[in-house]
C-alpha cells in the first residue's frame, strides 16, 4: 500500500455507503424509492456544483466526452439506483449491502477486458477469502437465508451497472477531477429521474409532511451517500487498479450490519462477526504484492 491516503479514501467511502442503507430504510418509511433518489441526486448536484463554483474549480466537459459522461450516468446513478433502491425496499439492509458487495467478483473481468489488469494469486485469494466473509454476513446460525427473489434480481442489476460504471469513471478520471465527474453525473441522473418522479410520485409527495428524522436522513444521503462517497470512490479508482479499488465494497455489509443492528433492530449472529474479520483479512491480502513476502531483506555491506 504505497499511498495510504488512497486506501483510506476507499474505506471511508464504503463506511458511509454502508450507513446509507440505514438512512434509506428510514426515508422509505415516508417516501418511495423514486422520490428518495430524485431528491437525493438533486440536492447532491446542487451541493457539488455550488462548491466547485465557489472554489472556482469547475471544469468544462469537452464535447468528445459527452457520450461517455451521459452513458456512465445512465448506468450510475440511473440504473444503479433503480436496482439498489427498489431491491432495498424488498430485502433487508444487510442482505442488500452483501449483494452490492459482490461487485469485486465481476470487476476483474471488466478490468482485464478494458485495462489489461491482472490479479496475482495472492490478490485472487484475498478476493475469494473476502467474499466468503461476505457470505457469512447474510447467513443465520442455521445457515438459512430468507430474501425476495425479485429484490435480489434488482440488486444484481445495480451490481452490473456499478461494474460498467466503474470502467467509464476510470476513463473519465484521466481528464477531469472526481468532483467535476460526480457533480455532472448526479445532475444528469437527477434530470433522468425527475420526469418519472413527476409522473408517478409528485401527487403523493406534495401531500406528505416528513418528520425531522426523515429530512435529516435525506440530507445525509445527499451529502455523504451521493457526494462525499462518490468523490472518494472516483479518487480511489483514479489511483488504484479497478479490481483493487472495487474490492473495498466488501466493507459495505460490515458497516451496514453494524448500523442496522443499532438503528433498525436487525439480528446480529456470531457468524457475522467471523464474517467481518474474514472480509477485512481478504481485503488486506488483495492489496498486497506477492514479491513482498519473497524478497529477502538484504543488509547493506559494512565498509570498514
């Protein structure tokens, strides 16, 4: 880990993304997933674009990158949030986070196809170990799992959207700052969701009076879930290999499980603790280089 700041950024993004599952569940008690994601993206784009303008760091997007920016926005936030939010409304926060954390399993195929990235045996072992820990997080003591098939299918739509999105974001980071990329993608995503919001949810939305907890949860989703997290994630993708950056998503169910236990009353089994430890061990292995273990320590010659 030559640059610890990059790894801290990736881990921090996953921590807040894990917590967003709890915030989302809270908001879903008042608003539909469509209303939630529309407000979340709209607020986030205002925050990010406003911040860039204040610090005079807004970068104009070159016309040749319009297509890449728009298509990446279709995959995430548009398709990703359709899959994640409607999936989350059908299954528990922990199970949702676990399915999203399968992103690293599919990422190596995309990374090899588009960036010629290769995983060492040690890195591959770390990925497998980490995912085995993820499985422990969704199993009960009797190794059973209860979840909606439709919910799981929608969440896997989010997974595949995220993998394709990460490839496109990595290409964009060669030309623009993470802040500029995420600000524009969230703005485009908000524009995509707004017509659906007005058609399906607006009438119900104007007749709802949210409580303070719902409002605060929405603000947290906009600030951390759609702004801070995505900027940190784009920063990590820019400086790490795609597969190594995405394996950090295995941390999401850990934070989701912990916060769900305290705030949503979800059950917490001993196997989940073992799973958390296994995930962390796997992530560490995935970031190491095999030559680190093989290279002997050579002492400098003593000159008399």
